[in-house]
């Protein structure tokens, strides 16, 4: 009996030992945990390695992007959705920075250069001039509106080839321009290095970039492409239906009268109420350089190019040293109007003045009109006679409407302060540039007031402009 009990106990013990041993060697909970952890660590290392490689690539792209932005800080506006840097949802996420691929400007091929030069030297059947239209663009996709109007209104692609010069390397704008294909010639300002700007003028850096762009593009158009005459247009301008007719009609004046150095489509005082909307054919000489759609010749550019300023080019050309007593032609009704509220002037000038400019809507056949009255010898006699035979009145009389006689009138001024005060009350631009009031000719500013022609004029023995009036 004891022997049987002992055998039974031995069998039970053996079975228990076998069961425990089987359990330990098959389940091994501690070893399993170690193996699983090893696999997880290996997976995490691989994942981290992939993320690091991706981050390094993104960082390299971002560094290249930042280098481009540093080279031209004022010209990268970041207004494209693809230029926004997303913020990670949490600190463990990796921010992926989309990068705008900007191709560097390409030199024109020999064939392209020959093609453009052939256009510049083309002889038209009617013997008329070939006049290039040079559009300045940077980072506004609304340049499309400007180009569309130029294509719509130009009478001849052969006579008015369009060149669009872009600065800034702004990809969305570049894509808009490139979409026109062979309808235009596209060039890009290649120098995107940061311009050294005096500390006090840091906030005006944009004006330095603009001057550099103008100088480069005009050199390209006149000297490389060999055009003889150019109309300058900026990317934020509307044009009138007779824009090209206006410049074509005034071209002989610019070429034939050495006392003229430009033709402008702009009237600085061309606001509604200050112009005669029933006289769209009326043109003037002005000592004030208007800009905003203007025509110049290669001879003039050859004179200015060697001393082109680093900034504020428009005020620079208004200085006596550049103007040299020469005048421009300007219209009663502007043939351009700006829609560019946002720009280097931050929209202040637009809201205060520019948006009120009246754009001509009627087509005037300038090429069929006799414009010899604008030649200096003819114009000075008639203009001076008209101005100083007009009766003298006061601002109060003009405002009250108590003038009994018909026709034009004259309001005199003797000092800068009197001029500025009177101009401001009349709604005119009241500033001077190198002593010249806007639209002024021989110191006289012509405008309309309640349907009457008015001359704001100095004394008849006027001796010239005083550059200190600025």
C-alpha cells in the first residue's frame, strides 16, 4: 500500500514538474517582452531615420528659400498660398515647408534675340515708326489686366510689340506672363542681390529696387534689342481705347521738337470736375514730368543711362540737371489710370487722389489732327496770350460763382505758400518737384472749375522756377 502511494506521489510530482517546465519554456513571458521591445526599438529607429532624412531635405529647401528672400526682402510679399509656412499641431510633429520652385532667369537664345531685333528694325509698309511697349511687372498677378488691355487696343502687333519685364521672381506673376506665349516678349531682371540702403531709408527699399529694374530693362530694350522708341507702362495701369492713337499722333512732335523730351498719357490734376470732359482732343505742354504711361526715345535714354540714380528715379528726372528746360506733352483727359492701390506708397496716394482720375473713353484720331500748335515756338505765344489776357479773380469769387463775364479767368500767386493754399482749396495737387508744380508750364497750372477754364498763374514777368519750392 505504501509502495503504491509512493509511486502515485512520484508520478504526480513528475507530471507537475513536466507541466511547469513546459509552461516556462513555451510562454517565457520575460523573454517575449524583451524580443518585442527589441522589434519596437528597431522600428522606431527606422521611422526616426526616415523622418530625419525628410527633415534634412526640407531644411535644405527652406535654407535655399530663405537665401532668396534675404536677397530681395521687399519683393517677396508671401501673398501666394504656397508660400505659407504651416505651424505643427504639436511639438512632436515635423513642420513641412512647401517650397515655391523659382527658375532662374534665362538669357534669350540667339534666335530669340535676332527675332526681337528684327521686329525693332522692321520697316512698316506705311513708313510709320515701330514703338515698343515696355511693361514693368513684379509681384502682382493683376498684370494680366494691363496686358489684356494692351492686346485689345493696339492696332498692330508689328508696330507696337509688347515686352514684359519682370523683377522679384514671383512665381504666380511669372506664370501669368508666360501664359501669353508669343504674343509678348518676356524678360526678367537677373540681379536679385540685396541693395545697400541708407539706414534712414530702409522703409523705402522698394524705390531702390524699382530704379534698378527700370535701368536694366531700358538698357535691354534700347541697347540690346535696338528699339528706337519705347512707351513705358506699369503693371497696374488701365488704358484708354485711343491710347496707341495718342502716342502715334504725338510721335512726330517728340522726334521733331528738341524742346520736348517725353509724351505722357497722364494728367496729374485729371480728376473729375477739374477737366473738360467735352475736349478729349486737348493737349498741353508741361514742365512737370508726369510719368504713368510715357514715351521716350533712345537718344534720351542714352543721355540718362550713364547717370541713372539708385532710387526715386521719377523725382530725379524732374531735376533741372536732367530736364534741361525741356517739356513733355500731356493730355486734358488721361489716357491711363492706375488700379494699383497696393504698392510702395502703401495706397495712401491712391485713396486720396489717384482713384478719382478721369480716364478718357472717346477715341480721338490724333494721327489725323494738326498738332503743330504744341511746338514750342507756336505754343508759347498762344498760351501766354491766353493766360495773361484772362481777367484776374480771387478764389472767393470763383467759389461763389459771382463772375459776370464769360471765358477763362486767372488766379495769381506770388509765393509758394499762396500757391499751396490756393491749390489745396481748389482740389489740385499742391506739391512741387524741383520747384515745378504738377502740370505746370511756365509756372501756370490749367484746370476746370464748375465748367470754367481757370489758370493758377505767377506774374507775367515770371523769371523761372525756384528749386527751393519743394
